[in-house]
C-alpha cells in the first residue's frame, strides 16, 4: 500500500514575477498545473499539501480539494529554504510516511507520468533521495559570461571552452519538477541533496522552471 506525502511549497512573495505561483498560465493559476499532476499521479491519496504564507494561494488549494498548511512568517521570507517548509509540514502531520515528494509550482509542464516514473525509480534503486534533472543538450553552462568593471569575461574561466564533443558527459541541470526523499532519511539529514542522491531525467521540453 502506498504511504507517500506530497508537498507543494508556494510562498506569496516573488521578486522576478509578482504573484508568480497564481498568475494565469494557459487559463489556470500556475500552481493548479502542479496540483492536478499530483492528483493524477494517484500516488498520494488525500496527502497532498500546499504550504504557503498567502491566504490567496491557500484558497486555490482548497478549490482544487487538496490540503492547505499555513506557513509561519519565520520560514516564508527570502532566506527560507525548502527544507524549512518540509520540516514544518512533517512536524504538523500525525501520520508517518515512507516517501515525500516535493513538487515546485513553477514547473507547470511536468506531468503525472513524470511523478510516477520518478517514484518508481527511487523505489527500484532503493535510494535515499532523487532529483529530477534535464540534460543540458545544446545549452552549455560553461559559456556563462560575467560583466566586471564594464567588461565581459568567462565566469568559469576557459577550461571548458572546447569542442562540445569533448565536454564532460552526464552533466545535468537540476529542475524543480520532482524531488523525492525517504522521510526517515530526510529527518536525519534535513536536506534534499543528501547521500545516495539519484536522478530522474525529465524530457527537456517539460523541464522548464519559470
């Protein structure tokens, strides 16, 4: 029998895009796409939680018939971490769970099948934690440029400025599409980048973090 809990963390404040989590995205609030994917995965039963300091966001959670948990201001500012929100949730639910899935609401293109496949991966590999990643493909992070004193220079130096075929293989970009942790292990390490971290490679076209 499945014994999983899902956390969708959604603060009310957003610096780059005001009210990002609830702006209209293709006819629905941004966060609705993540809530619906969690529901369609059928991995959590009634244990899908939206954690927020925003009454407006919590109302949307209620509208989509998932649980809402109000996050205190002390862990809702710019310095708040996902680990803070996760510990707050786990400390406020009575039931004990085997796995927790973190779904970021700014990843609306991820689908229910991505949640299911990532879950199957962490169970099959008996790992402590899993992170969704995207292959960089043609996007080479080593070409990042930094402006300093009015001039541009390579941020990572020139070490990787070589023919793309000679670049290191198996280099991935983390995404917020899906993260899984064994709850017991998370409570010990209190981090998502824990020991025995494995990947679920999400297709590039569904990997966007907005």
